[in-house]
C-alpha cells in the first residue's frame, strides 16, 4: 500500500510531537508500505523519516498562508499524482478538499471545536486563522472517509460543531519516545536556587489559551501565601506577540524568583526537570490531548490542572483540579499539594496505574491507525 502523510502543518509543539511519534511508529509497525511524507524543516522530522523504510520526505517551509495555499493546491497535487497513493493521512487538522484517494484527517487544534471563550484573549489575527482552518476543515469533510481525534470529549464536540456523521476513531496520545528516554539525573542549574521551595513545572510553549498570565495574577494576589512556591515556565519571547509582554510583566512585578523562565526545554532533557520538580502545573483553558499529562504520570509527578473536560478525560482521578479562571481556586489546589500528607504520593500512584492500564504505546496506536487506513483504502465511502 502507498501512503501519503501530510505533516507539513505540524509546527506547534504538541502537533509536532504527535506527528513525529506517529510517523516513527508507522515505520516500525508497517515497514512494508511505501510512504510519501510532507514535513516542515528544522523540527526533527528529517531524522524520523530516515528511520522509515521506503520513505520519500518532501520538505515544505511555509512563509505565509498564500504560500501554503499555492503549494497545497498547485505543487502538492502534482507530487501526489507521481506517488499514486492508495490512502492519504492528513496530520495537524489538514486534509485535502479534492484528494486523489480516500483520506483520514487527524484533528489536533482544539480551537476548531471549543467555544471562543477558551481562546478569547488571543490576537485578532490568530482568531481569524482559527476561523480559516475551521472553514477548510468543513470543506474537506465531504471528502474525508475517516476523522481521527485524540479523546472521546473531542469526538463529541466535533460531531456537535460540524454535524459530521461519518466515521470518527480515537487516535490518542502516548508518552513521547523522545521524552521517555531522557535523563532524570543532575538537577538543572536553573532549579538549584529554588531548593527548599515547592517547584511547579509549567511545561508549554506560549499560547494565549495556556492562561500563563493567570500565574502572574496568582503571585501578585497571594505573594505572601506563596513565598515558598515557584513556577517554572518554558517559553521564548518570539513564540507569540504576548510572550514578550508576559516576561516583561514578571520582571516589572519583581516575580523572577517565583516565576522562573528556563526557556524551551528539548524533549530529550525533560526527565531531569520532572524529576526535580514537585508537581506538573497546567492552568490551561484549552487542550486537545496534552501529552504533558502522560509525561507527568510516566516520571512520577503529581498533576495540578484545569477542571475542564479535556483534562478529566486524560487524568481521571490522578490530578487535583481547579477553576482556571480563579486564582483563589488555583491557590487552594497548590495548598492541597503542600499541606495534605500523602496526597502527592497517592496522585503519583494513581497516575502510574492509569498510564499502564488505560493508555497504549505509540506502536499499538500506529497498529490501529494502519488497520484503519487499510480499511478506508479498500472501502472508500464515508460510513
């Protein structure tokens, strides 16, 4: 079977991780297939594709939406005619509106199926982009034999928002193989001055829906109550128009000892941060399926996160939940971890049981995905 995989749009942190792991796993479980894979340059896809047998990788470096539209509607169809795929897999929300064969599309961007209130603080430009991607998805759905999403909550929301009556399968996340093998040994230099404090690891790029401004509000409001608490964030100022402003607000409020930015952390070095922090802390308004939750379970770290459906469906009883719109609720959750004996250890044990009993490996996920791709390649009609 000839499989075309469109991953050139997988440029965000979560989308990149999912796409890299899925491609690598498909290469392991279905090495006999022939692959044409479109990839974004400089994000680690090149080395992944080198490990996939019978693979042709096509790099596409997007400069703007017009460039992307022209490439997808002029260059890409020509490449697909040459490859003659039996099935197409679109990753990161992107299928084709006129595919040459049956296609499956993985929906990763939660803004496509959550209400605007979850990302209302984003820029006007980004909100318009979300509308553009939603319109593209609507146009591609009549030509899509299989939708893939990461949780049951996402499946229900997709059906409600788009009225899609075709086949939707759950293609979940797993602990990234690139993170799982990372070292847990030496304490990072940035954490050494925080010895003796409760260290909360907030692992994310800057996105408006991650609600990072709430952390500044939290410490401004409850500085004395949180004198022995620090949040470690992992952003860079160029990641979003609001990112530099957030870092400036932290400095202006004199909160550098409480909100410590270590910058982006490569997946290969995540283990040492998890090992030397006391909890994962995600006050996010919006997720599709954060692999960060699974990483915390894998490394034995309790989870503090938002009391919203996407978090519950992944974390279950292995987290302390709070209202992400309320700094008082967030403070109460932090105090629980600090003051309730045995709670952290209990959450860690629940997380380990949940990870081993509820979630699967990338190879198991890819085995199901490969079977579904064969089914639609052989059938072709929307169910």
